[in-house]
C-alpha cells in the first residue's frame, strides 16, 4: 500500500507548535549551548592564565582596578612612558615626602604621617609627633620612626598595625614585605643594638654589641634571616663586619670585610650571598667570608639589589668623566648602560631600574635597555614607585604621577 503525503497533509500548513520545535530546532539550540560553553571555558582558562602570569610578574591583582590590570598585562615596552596623569602640589618648606608604599605617597605634615592616592587625595593619616621623621616601606607595609627619638609606628595599607615608644633612641629602621621590622637603637653600656619585631609588634629578639656600632639590619624576604651590618671604629680605619642570624637572633654566619672595607650598603642576594658596596668597590660575598667577585672603580655613586638576582650600581671609571649603570649577577657583570653625565640615585621596583640624574629619569631593564625617559622642567629630588605601572617624580615644587608599561 502506498501513501501520498501532500502539502495539505504533511506540509508547512499542517505543522503543530510541538512540530516547530522538532529535531532541527533542538540541534540549533544544542549548537548554541556548545558554542556558549566553549566561550565560557575559554574565558575561564584565559582568566586563570592571566592570574598565573600576574603572580609570576609580581603584580598584586587584588590591589588593581580592571583598567590597571589590563594596562599592566598588555602594555608594550615601546609605549613604556604613557604620560603624566597628575601633578600634586608640594610645599618643600612645610612638608616632607617620606616615600611611597603600595599605591600611596607618604608625607609628613603637621605632626602627622599622611597617605595620598595617585591624584593627591588624602586617604589616611595618623598623628606622629617627631623631630626627625623617617619611613621604610615594603609592599603594603610602612614603618615610621623618629630618628634619635623613641617613637615607632607600623601601618599596613590604610590601617595602623602597632605603635610603641622604645626605651632607647632609634637610629635606623627597616621592614620587609610581611611586616617584620628591625630597629637599630642605642643601648646603655653598649655601642649598638638591634631589636626585631613581628608583624603584630611583639619583640622577637634584641641583640647588643659592646665593641661595634650597628649601621642597619635587614630581614630576608622569606622571614628566616636577619643581616646585620656593623662597623668597628676602634682602629685607624673603620671597617664593616656583617653578621647573619636566624629570625630568632641565633648566630648563623659572620663575614669580616676584607682589607678593612667599610660598606655603607649591603643586601641579600640569591644562594645565600651578600652584595656589598663602599665608595670604590662592588663585592659579592659568600657565607664563609670568601669573595665571589670584587671590582674597584673610581667611585661607586649609588647601588641597589634587584629581586635578589641582580646587583645594580652607578659607577665612574678611571680616565672618564662619564657615569655608567652596571648590572651584576652571581657570575659577574651582566650588563652595562650607555654613559650618563650625572647621578643622584637609583630606585627599583620588581625588575625595573629607575636612574635619577637630577634632570631626568631613565628607566631600564636588567639588560640596561632603556624603557623610556621622563624630564620635568624642575630639578628632580627623588623618584618612588607606587606600583609596577605608576611612579612619582618628586621635585621642589610638585609631585608628578606618570604611568609606565610592564616590560616582559
């Protein structure tokens, strides 16, 4: 038997509402669902990759806006200086710039420490009467001291963590990214002393020195060690002795400077080594007191360590009036810059080097490749990084905020 289905019986006019949602339409819906699921999956994968990348580059995404996050990831090296975004008034006679913490400019004004955002708006402030205010910052932590006084204050972000008045006058302070604080101070009957505090302000240990003065002390980024730089002035010439303790103050290593060198600057490097600089030398010291390398210059003007991997210095060489930026790793000289005429200081953030010549800021990577320059009309007193994509140039009249790109 043969049946014929005409248009009237099996055609468009005979379709029911249920028929219109038949296999063809269901296939379209399934396809749309699969496409949507695919793009959701791709978005999740990209988001995870971005977070992993930012963590690798040392970018704290919890503290960045969406715009800043995008800029920090996709900015190109040939667009490194993106321009001044704000100019903040600065009264050099009545105000003192103490530095920067994460995303914050810190200044001293009217017996208070004050935090400003990148537009100059006050975001926090704490009373801190001091004759000689000083600040040391690492990541979101900042420690404040009244040098030759007894006040000590630590804040994190916008919040006060702790504040004390010490028994002896404070001579120097440092703090690491987790809030461990070291205070160099006087001690009755001794030439020097150091006290290390935990992030809550509790005393971990106090160590005194009967025969040596303490210049400074640094706590390692892993919170395990303290590097103490002491100086002996009992002989005809002052010389440094470096001591490394664990975080509880127990002795681990002692390094006596060779040839009775006096090291105003020392810093942790990788593999347990110590970078040190005096007026004429850059030195990499081993834990046993031996020297990995030691190079002499006409003058060492300024030096910093970079992520514990590189030692960066501005140096002059014999027979030349020019100044060079040299970058060293554990094996020796890593890179050298083109010559510059003047130097005030070197600052760093993550793997970015900022060279302050007094008239311009030159940004470099660890290969000494220039990432851009910034030249305000006024003389530059200092530069401080707010974060990886913003920096503050401090002049006698104002503070210039400008953005720079992230360099891969």
